[in-house]
């Protein structure tokens, strides 16, 4: 385990953010941006250990009735993209870079890899060739779309996905 993960294991009332990212306001609203180059695999944000039972605009789903709460910190402003450069490590409750980022790149996360049924749907304009369009949660995707995300989804969504498969009996 590398040193940067040490803070990730301890209970934390506040989020911890890499010094290589910052919150910025653009013409499209607020977002999280790299302030220097970031390698794939680097820790970006360790989210606060604060949980709520109901989904909201800034929550991250961990189980049917367990969501990481919006705490007003930087992770609340991670915008969605269908081909993101960051992913959630749901066991450590950390966001990690999955591709190298250049200084100035927006840090993005695919909400469909953690959310089953979102509190508020929105129309994605990420521009990816395989954009999912309306983002409403994993449950609303076609089987083909669900399959395309199978390697990226959280343990909670893997359980939901497994329970939704037709019985072999
Ligand atoms: Zn998209």
C-alpha cells in the first residue's frame, strides 16, 4: 500500500483532496479541475465518512439505504462524464484517476457506476461517442449498456445486477 492511501483507511469527518486538484467555476457551473499533471492510479479525493439513508443531488450510493452525504466539499462538484477520467473505489471511499490527466483537465466520474436510481435525472452532453444520454441511474440502462459498465460498477451495483438476472431454474 502506498503512503497516499494511509489517510484513506481512517474514519474522516471531512473529505481529503489531492493538492493537484481544485474547485473552479466555469460558464457551465462548478467543477473539479487538475492543476498539474496526474498519473493514472493517483488518489484524487477521499470522501468524508458521512452517510444518509436517502439519495440527494450530491450523494454517492453505497447500498439500498446508504449514501455518502453531500458535505459541501469538493467531491460534491465532480461532474458526470460517460467516459470519465476518475472512478470511485467504493471500499476505500476514494476517487482515483483511471487515466492520466493534464493540468486544466476537468476531473469527471460516471454517475452510472454508483447510482441505481437517481434523485434527479439530467441530459448528458459529455460529447463521448458512447454517451448514455439521459442519466437516471444504472437500473434505467438497457442490458447492453449495463453490460458495457460491468467492470466499472460498485459492489452495491454488482449485487443489484446479480439479483436482477433471470433465474436459471
Ligand atoms: Zn455522456
